[in-house]
């Protein structure tokens, strides 16, 4: 009865708007009080914080841990699982797909003019899966596919879930625990706190060789002024498709129209090929846009507008990433105004979206067991440890070579293998090589080649109880062939 009467009195006081005493309100809402940082777990000396030893919970164990969920990571995870390894794939964003879904790049391979040789494997499987589900349209001037970048999130989910790979999104790898030349755990952070995954084999598909870097693996990185530029991709709505396509058919662009200091192949075979290129130079306003468009949908969406190219930013520097993101969005809005005033069909467009993050082309590259060279990728290199092929396609550092001749090079296993860690492989754009070879291997389809190779190699090395360095390449090659990869 007493409790009942007390509740009644409290209710009457609330109706009368009488405030509760402070000590009562604090007691009721104590769960809102923010817990203070336990300073005793850190040592502070000369403006540096030294983190003391503390225990971290074990999140999971697996055979193969793939870090990074872009084209390389998806390929690595699927390949490892198919080769018999229990696999986890970790991605820092809330979706898989990498630069496709988070940057807005629509094409795994946009270079398929007549004469191009296909790599085959999981990269092609991704495109076919997207096409089967209605998530692609044709690229403007050749046989390449444009992916619906939002829908590809669903395609990626389906590929991962149907394979048996364990997905982990919103998880950012922040350190690697090594012992006697092996990774014994990868530390990651998330809304659930700081935790560890133990894996027998680790595949670094971060793009920036983050895990290799945490392990102290040797790498190379150009000065940021010498790196390929960073892009902020954006999309628009309200394009008058017929009017725009009529404009580009009347004023077609070819690769010889590309601005800057681009060097085409020696025979000039690229010069007359059509390309979806846009260039507007506003000398009076000291502003210029140049780059490419990709797909224009029937309902007037102009997607993958790759018109903002930012130089002098390092994708491994948080301050540079911050500046490039904000500067990129500002320049996108300037470009939007320019498109509206200068490009027929774009006169009434509105912003649809920016990419979730920047398109980074160039940061760390590991020093590998073998380091690819310009000569390798432009002279049909052949390797005994081939784990795939890639057409003679170079796009970067102002060099453009399109694969119109049927020529291709083999990708060696050695460029995936870092020097000093026995159970780590690296796949994607951070594999070992020089600048021009990087301009080939950074392309998404090439990333699927190295990703699939790394996944198979990790699984086979476990099955055969051999290290990454010493695993029998012939067994790897046979499993890759069984998975539909072309290695010769």
C-alpha cells in the first residue's frame, strides 16, 4: 500500500510539473553517466601515451582470415572456402564490394575492346551473378559490363552467404600479433570493442597492405606528390538521356582526346578508340573538369562520374584523407554546376550521391618474393609459378595500354608472398611490383586474380601442412584450374 501511495504522489507531482530533487533524478538516470577513461591503464610520457598490457577477448578461430571485402577479398574468401578451409572475411565498412560499392566504380573491367583475353575465375563469376540478378547494363563503347553499385551489395552478400564463408562487417583491423615469423592473431575494433581473431593463414586484401605493415613487412611507397591521384566519384539524377547521347554521338571522344601527359602504346592503337570522356576548361574561373562518365539509365541517372582527380594526398594519412574527402565533395559540386551549364542533357541534373569513401589508387606495395616489373606486364611475361593471367592492360602513371591485341602476361605466385611472415599472403593492388606493373595490377579484375590465387594457396598450404613460402605450386595451380582459372 505504501509503494502504491508513493507512486500516486509522484504521478500527481509530475502532473503539477513539480521537479524531483536532484539526487533522486541522478539515481534514476545513473546509466546515462559516461564511464571515464581508466587512465591507470596508460602511461604518459612527453606527450605520448603508452598502452599497458591488457587482455583482449578472443572473437573467433578459423583456418583462413581474409581482411578486406573488395574484389580481391571476396575472391580470396570464396576460393579458400571452396578449397576446403573454414574462412572468415572481415570488412571495415557495412557492405562488401570495396571500391564498387563504397566508391561507386561500376566496372570490374572496362577495357574489353575487341581482342581482349579474359582472365576467367571468380571475377567473371561476380559479373555474371550480377547480370543474372538484373544488376548490370552495358558499358558505352565495348563489351564491358556496368554494375549497379548499390545492387552489388546484394550480389556480394549472396556470394558470401551461399559459400559458407563467415562474414564480419563493421570491423576494422588495427594490429597483428606476431611470434617467430608468424601471425598468431589479428586485432580488430568494432562497436563490440577490441577483440582478436586467430587464424592459421591470413590474407591481406586491405589495398594498402595494412596487415603486412603491422607485421613489419618491407614495403615501398611513393612520396604523395608522385602517387596516382585520388578520386571522389559522384552520381546525378535528371539526365536527359536522349539529348546527352545525341550530343556525344555528334562529338565523339577518343583516347587521343584525354588531357594531360598521357602516353599511349607505341603503335597508337588506342588513339582512335571511342571513350566516354568529358572535358570542360573554364579558364576565366580557373576551374577544369576532365574524366569519364559510365552509365546513363533510362530514368536519367548518370552514375560513376569520375571527374575529380586529387593529387598530393596520401591514402594512409588520416589528415590527408580528411582533406581529400572534403575538398573532393566541394569540387564535385563545382563540377555539377559546370556540367549543368556546358553539357547538353545535364542542364537540369541534381546531385544523387557521393561515394561513401575516396577512390584510392596508390599507397603501399609489399616487397615480395618476386617483384613484378614494367617489362613483365608489357612483354607477355611467363612464370613457372603462374597463378593466373591478365590482359596487357596498363592504366596509370600517365601510361595507357589497352588489351586489343590478344597479348597477356602471367601473374606469379611470388608477387603475393611477403618476405618475412610465413603465414601471410597479400592480394589486390598492394602486391609486389614497380609503378607500371602496379598500373596493371591495381585494376579490379587483376585484384580478383590475385585474390583467388591467395585464397587457394592459403587453403592448400594448410591441407599440405606447408608454409606459405614452401607450398607446392603445382597443387595450387591444379586447384585454381579446378576453380575455372586460366593460368597459361
